[in-house]
C-alpha cells in the first residue's frame, strides 16, 4: 500500500485519543459506564404531603395533578422494603393515557411515614392504616378509588378490599403476588435478605447495586425508587432528603464502584521492581476487596429491616387467593411469569373470575421494569369497565397473555 493510500484511509478514521493508547479493557470499561444520578420526586408528582391521621400516625403521600375530566383515584400500595416512589414512572405513564389521579402512600415503617409502632406490619394494621388515611384525606366525600398493589402491597390491597373499609372502592389490580408461590418463597426469604449489602457508600452506589443485582432492570426507575428505600446513617433521615446531590459527590460516584463486574478481573500496578530471580517485590500493591470497601463506607443503610417482619409474612399471604376471588369487584392480576399461578387462581382464571395479564422480560418489580406496558394494561382495563376515559391518543387494546 502506497503512502498516498495510507494517508487517504487515515483521513477517514476518527481522531486518535490524546494521551496515549487506551487498551481494550479500558475502552470496554468506559463504554460500560452508566449514569446513576438520582432523580427527584417532583419530576413525577405535583405535590407531596405529610398527613397526620392521629397522634401516633403520620403518613407521607405523593399525588399527581387532578385530571382534566372526572376520573378515579388510583391508590398505589408498594411492596415490602420499597416506598411510594416505586410508582413514579408508572404514574407519569398512566396519567398520560387516562383521566385519573394517582395517590401513592409510604406504608407503615417505610419511606417518610412515621408511626409509634413501626414493627407492627400485620395485614390488619396496614389495611386499617390505609382506610383511616383515605377517610382523613377525603373527610366529606370519598371519590371512586381503584387500588393497585405490588407484592406485599398487593396482599394488603386484597385485605383492604376484603375488609370493605372504603365504600367507594371500584376495583383492584394485584401485581406479581400469588399465595402459592409467595408461601413457597418465604423459606428462602431470610437468605435473600442476608445476601444484600447492609451499607452503601452513596446514593448512586445504591442505585448501581439495585441495577447490578437485578432488583430493578430499568435504570431510570431505580434512580427515583432506590433513594426512598435507604436512610442516611448520620441523620437517620430518608436519602431523598439529601437530594439533589452536590456535583462533587456525583463526580466521585461516577468514577468509583463498590460493585465491580463479576466477570471482570481487576489488575493493579506493581509498585517497585521485581528481583532478578523473579521473586515478587515486597512493595506489591494488594488489591482492595469489595467487602473491605463496603465496610469502610457506611454512609447509607436500609430504611426498614425486613428480616424483623418475618412473623407477619404468613399473615400477608395465607388465604390470599380465596380472598381475591371472593371480592365482589372487578379484579385484575399482573404476573411476570405464567408459572406464578397457584391451583386456586388457575381454576378461577379458567372460570373467568378475573382478568390475568403476563408481562414477559421483566423481574419481580414489574411496574418499575416496564412502567409503560403496565400502565397500558391497567388503563385499558379501566376504560373497558368504564371507570375512566382515555386521554390524548391512547387506544385501548384487548388483553392477551
């Protein structure tokens, strides 16, 4: 190849990176860098309010704006360990599809809610909290309410509807919680909780863990949801109170990771020269382990110790399928897998006693992984039952599995 040809070919290549050559491993690492900057609640909700139910109970609620046309209030109940912010992206999607208002609640012992006895997480107590909160928010006339619950929140939604605490309840959607599979999963729940890190160096590090561990597969959802699940170890306040983060904290978190890729091999430089006989130098730099890095940076920890709630787990899910089927309300069940049905619900589904929808390619936090699809399914269900009107150009589609 002539020098002219080489010059012409080089002119079509992108400019070289200044400061020397970047190796293949470094270039791959740079291409894998993701932004874990946390998001604020006001990007998705119009107002937040601390509602004092009585002297012993204060609950944090988040609301979207009131609809332009009359529509129901979607009462959204989060799962165990989550907070009301888990519904952020879902709220943005569903309010763009139908005329409705979303009401998200931090349940007892979660988020920014404060009660005297945070360890009492029985189904009856949580259901009564919701009923009392609704009556406090709407003392004169309670609007039409459609309740949606995920995981533990789904179980509480069924108990809440079964107890008939609110007369204007018009329907229920339960997301990825079934009595049979939930009872089977309880045996391994403690080991799962022990496998989680106890502390996080920063909020971005917690968001990074949330994505890398697979708890949430949608990084945009994790950015707003994860700060509502952890507290500052110094102030003992929810991490959302530390937002927005200073630029220097974001910059540091962008270049450091407490959770290296499991398939990568960390290589550190040798300080000093090895001897002529091939023996290692005494100045060899020992890599820092992930555990040591985690223990050295105990800035944030979990808002709630779910392991302590074990005595209530059976009460959440025992008899759940029968209670769900016996509700005299329109019922919908969303699952992440068709294998999640137990025998009771399988028979009920074949009898047409509720609508079921399976959303593939998502984890347990279905509404966080695929907020648009979940909003479409619930919006379509509300429109078909004439509980809400379509907003904008949304078109209702028939359900399918």
